[in-house]
C-alpha cells in the first residue's frame, strides 16, 4: 500500500479523463439540440462508458476528481451563458452570437454529414462560379 509522507493512504486511479472523446466527440453531441441544451443548461451530468463528468460555470470535473482543461467547456458551461464569452467581445453581442453559430453549430451539423466547413462554403458558391445561375 502506498502512503503520503505524512502516512495517509495514497490512492491511485487509471487515467481515464478524456472529456473531449467521451462527451464532445460522442455521437450524441453531434446533434444540434444537444449543443443548444449544453449552452443553456446551468449544470450538466454526463454518464459515459468510462466515468461520470460534471459540467458547470466553474468548468468540468470527473468522478476521479480531475479537472480537464477545456476552453469550450468554460464557454458553453457558463452558468450565466453567455457572460463568460461576452468579456472577450466587449459589448459586441452580435459578434459573439455570430461566432457561436458559425464555429459551433455549423461545424457540428457539417461534421455529422461528413463535410468540412470549407467544402460547404465552396459548394454554396459553386452555382455562381460555375455559371449555372
């Protein structure tokens, strides 16, 4: 048995903290409504195959008591959403909403369909450049 220098028992756990793989890149998270619920919920508990995660305005914590660093979680997990994000946009709420929409919602929808953001933008302009309009 391992112990600390003070003699207290020391417990070790396998490193299974992968919030991005377990939650953010899961099949369920590719759905648009899940992204919306994540942004609008003050607190969320995720039950995954490896462990339980808790997300709130202070970030994410795992059942192993680790705190994975994840800037997207800090933004989406803000209990007063979008207060955390507004500090970076200096009262330009429209830019924050536009950024949120383009970077998160559009990419989630396109990833679900197997298309990159750049491909979708190119295909949307194709009729004008190809002379079909």
